[in-house]
C-alpha cells in the first residue's frame, strides 16, 4: 500500500514540476523577445539620425543600425 501512495504522489508531483519549468522558460523567452524589440527600436532610431544628404546614406544607416543593435544585445547578454 505505501508503494501505491508513493507512485500516486510522484504522478501528481512530476507534472507540476514540469509545468513550472516550462512556464519559467517561457517567461525567460518573452523577456529576451522584449529585449530584442527594445534593441531594434534603438537601432531604428540611430539609423534615422544619420544624415541623408550623402550618396551612401543607405549603407551608412544600415551600418549604424546594425552596430547599435549588436551593442545593445551584448549589453543585455543576448545573442544578436
């Protein structure tokens, strides 16, 4: 009888532990997505501040945006 109670306890405990670990991973993923969105916003803002009167303005904007995005990602500890 004690073995049946132990198995029943495990049957209730294992799904609860898995649910907590999955929800924790999901919360961390959402946090990384929010950080990426903020880094992208900063990159777009930096790219808009590049003067557009130069002939290579598009390349300059792209370079500045990528640079700011990567800097932000490194600062927050996520991969760019």
